[in-house]
C-alpha cells in the first residue's frame, strides 16, 4: 500500500499536465486597502523602531528640500561677482547638509532593515504556528511543497516592502509635497510649466498597473507549482530511480521551469517601462523648464540662480516619483503573496477545542464508539454506524481489506478528525468535550510510515516525553529490543539521524518509534500497521515485547499481518466501512466467515511467496 502511494505521489504526477492545486489558483483581486492595512498591522509592535526610522528619514527630507534652495543664492553670488567668502559659506552649509544626509541615511537603512526583518520573522512565526495547529484535512488536500512556498517564498517576497517600502514611501510623499510647495512659493509660473507633464505620466502609468498586477500574480502561481513539484520529486526520488523515470521527471521539471521563466519575463516587461517613463517625463519637464526659464531670465523675472534651483528641485521631484512607482510594483507583488498568506491564516481548523472544554483527567482506558459515522467526502462514508466497546487493558484488533475503514477508526480516536455523527467516549467523556492536548497526552501512536526527526536517536526516543532521562530512554529501547542495534552504531544512542532516518533500515526505524511510544507511557496505545514493514525476526522480537508492553493499556492494533493479533481480546473485522464480524481469533476461525477468509487468503499468499 505504501509503495502504491509513493508511485501516485511522484510517478503519475510527472506525467500529468501542469497541475493546479485548489488553493494555488490565481487570485484576481484588485489592490485592497483592507489587505494593506492588515499587512501594516504587523509593524504595530515596533513603535520605537518606526519613530527613529521616521526621524532619520526626516533628516534626508531636510537635505532634499534645503540643498537646492542654497544652490540658487550661491549661483547668483557667483554670477554677481561677490566675494569668495560668501561662496565658501554656501559651500560649508551644503557640506554640513550632506554630512547630515549621510548620517541620516546610515541610520535609516539600519533601522528599516531591523524593522523589516522583525516583521518578517513575526509573520513567518505566526504562519508556522497557525499551520501547525490546522487539522489533518488541511494537509490531506495540499502537497508539502505548496505549504513550504507559503511559509518561505511568499513571506520572503514581502521583505522589500517592509524593509524599504513603507518608511521610504512616507518620506517620498512628504518630499513631493515639500518640493511642490517650495517651487510654487518661489515662482508659480515656472512651477506650472515644469509640472505640466505630470498628469500625462499618471494616465500612462495607470494603464500599466492592471497588467502588472495580473502578471505578478501569475509569477507567484507558477513559482508555487514549481516548488510543490520540486518537493514532491525529491521526496519520491527513490521511486523515480526504481522505475527509471528520471528523464520524464527532468522533462516535466524543465517544462515547468521554462513556463515560470516566461511568466517572470512577461511580468518584468510590464514593470520595466515605469522607470523609463518617469525618466522621459522628467526630461520633458526639464526641457520645458529651461525653455520657459531662459525667457524669464532674459526678461528679468527670475535670476539664473533661481532657475538653477528650480532645475535641482525638479531633478529631486522625479526621484520620489520613481520610488513611489517602484513601491507600487512592490505592493502589487506583495498583494499576490499576502493574499495567499492570509488565505492560510484565515483557514480555521475543523478539529479544535470548541466552547468550554475541560482537561481530560487520567484515564483508565474505557473506550466506546457509539454509532459513529465519518466521511472524508460527504457522499462517501469511510465508516458507517460503527459501535464497539474496549475495556481498560484490552487489546482491540482491527482487520479488513485496504480501504475498509480501519485507519479511519484510530484517526477518529486520536481526534485527527471528528465524527460526522455519533460519539466517541473515553471513560465516559465525549472526546469533543475535552481539550485536544489533554487527550493526546494520554495516547501513544505508532504508524506504518515511521518518521524520525533530525537529531540523535536519543532525541527521537525522547520526543514524546522531553523530560525523560537517558536511562529511561535506554530502558524503553531495551523493551522493544532496539538497544542491541543502537549500541552497534558509531555513536550509539547519540548517533545523528539524517532526515527521515535514511541511515537506518525500515525495521530499525520502526523499533525507534516503538521505543518513543513506550517511553511516553500512554494509557491508550494505537499501532496502525506498525509491524507491516518489519522482517520476520524483528517481528518475533516485537511480539515478545508487546505481551509485556500492552499489558495494562487499552490498545488498538490495525493489523497487516494477521498472525500478530491472535491473542487480541477482541477482533473487529471491517468491510465497506462497517463491522461485519467481531470476536476472538479462535471463535472467528470456527465461524468460517469474513475473518476466516482473510486468514486463509494471507496464508495462501505466504505459501505462494
């Protein structure tokens, strides 16, 4: 079954046309003030950084507004042949202003970088914590690569906006207001002529914005698909090699990569004209200024120094215009990412503590399923009207063909999902009336697909009980016969485990997960196909250990090998989501019903193998 899942995940995916995950569809929303304000709210916890950054940008603003004003009188003094000490005074003032500009720029860059990084860190932390708290159905519907894109790439794409965009945009707005006010106060005629081209620039730029927004949305969409496929291909690399599909995998990736490149270049083509458009408009404005300004100089209306000052102000005017245009592009890119980020943040877990819940007290392990029905999809129940009772200390085995509903039962017991109808009770407590944390702290679960985290073997055994001593971890490993192979490793219990435990065999990884579950000392133990991937010798060791380890615990065993459940207190036989037989091994064999047929079929399979 696991192999089939792997092939579907990394083999067939390589053959289908460029895929679209449901939550990765392009978002065709316009620029929304509510979304911008929501992004800005992440800056609220840092008022001091914002205040000092604004103070530093105020220094830049002072230089931008005063420097051209000083140039005018200096030029007039030079033209008028005044004493050199007057020019020296103007030069000294300009030097002082630019030293102030240097210090202010240094502080502004440092402060805005710190502000931006803290906002990004906070947003990524919040997104990770939120995603970690979502229910199993969220992860069932999305590939891991797609989720990684949201947490890493989409958050990173907001970095420039928070680092440079927000504070600089405030400065640029005040710079534009200040320059316009000063230009009109100096000479309204020159100001009008110099700025007459501005409305034309805005009309042209607005026509670009729709294409720019849509183009960058497509870029984010293509990048998400590319990353999702890349994560899937890496996770399924062994299956790809086993089925000699590397060439097909490469061609599929190259097609997606090429599609992303074309989409990115198309978005760039829409974005690039904005800068040259500002430069062209500035050049036309300067040409008009000098054409009309020379006339006013000849008629004595303005001085040469005033005309030069105007030229400097006009040059300073187009810089914030250009930066505001770049900011708009940044906002468009950020909009595409922020919509996707907030789409996750606004997703609510379907399984959660609702209303007033209480802590589940220490349990004896009396479990009841009362007419439980559950459907992953509304029209197709996975289990239907399932009822049974497990008394404290009993071992309940669940058997049946693939897809019969066995794993669904234990997933409901661990409350990864909530029943569509019916109730599940532990010691009389409805699972929906107690907190999730207090429920799962009293459960241990070992899955067929064993997952080991990066770190040492000791860390992995201790994962379910962080305060356990080394001696307790070693005792748990000995109980499941893992101690022997661990001590043969180069660093014993402190051997570093690579991602997913690739240095260990499947059987060894399974033994580590057994030790992890036993160390947690749960009152209720779930073994979901936990011995399916273990060799016969290891299985024999585990069977000896289970007789001791399951004693006193209520245990649920989803059995792949029926030989592992002969001594179960109760065997539940599932077919089509319903319990069709129940009883002990010997009783069920005498009935010669569904269970008998399963045992016979497996026996024949073993003999033929």
